[in-house]
């Protein structure tokens, strides 16, 4: 009797471990190429602000395209329209998540070229932010056409330009996110 109970106990543990391992990544995004922010929230008088900065580090392409989507947890859909844009080296892009009924913060009151709005129709919503790269695949280094290789044939001859003058990874995970 005791042996049978012990077998059932270990079988249950094995089944639970199997289910955890099997289902653990079922709803996860690929964190090698995408970024997720844990929380945003708006109501009729508030907004959420996010900034995305391109730090111009070596290995980064001088232009990185991303798509920013606000996921609404109450509907499991998008809040407003996702924004797609390119961030140039050394610049910062500002993103505001606001309801369309917000009176002071809207596209007519803030017209700077480095500002994007994600505007939704509900006054109170909350959720997470998903940032996806526009370039595919982001794991391949972008090289400009017509570059000379070095004498050993193992790479590019240096052009002397900072950041390889546009060369590098178009990887959204290399950008800085804050707000």
C-alpha cells in the first residue's frame, strides 16, 4: 500500500514538472528580438509616457525601426493604433499613450516630430507595452553595399566613420527604454 502511494506521489510530481516545462513558454514572446514593458495605465485625466533612445553604441545600426503596441489587458487586444517609426543614432523618440478624450495632451497640442501618440477610445485602460523590430532578421549584422574587405579577407576595411556609418544590428533590444 505504501509503495503504491509513493509511486502515485512521484508520478504526480513528474506530470506537474512536465506540464510546467511544456506550458512555460506557450504565451511568451521571443525576448531575443522583442521588448515588453510591464505596465501602462490611462484614464480621462492621465497618460503614460515612454521614451526610446538610440545610444549609438558600436554594433548598433545607425537607424533602427520598431513597432510599439499598447496591449489592453481588459480586452486582450490593442489599445489604439500601434506606432511604427525609425530611431536615428543619438536621438530619442517620445511616445504618449492617451485616451482620445484627453483635453490637454493630443496631436494638435504637441506637434514635435519626435513625438508619437497611441490614442485609444476608452477612458480607463491598462496593460503592457510590446516593442517589436521592423527589420528581419535582427540577429544578422547589416553591412552597406560596396565595402572593401581587409587584406586577410576576414571582414571590412574600416571606413573611419563612427558606428560603421550605418552598419550594425537593427536590434530593438539594444535601444534604451524609459519613462
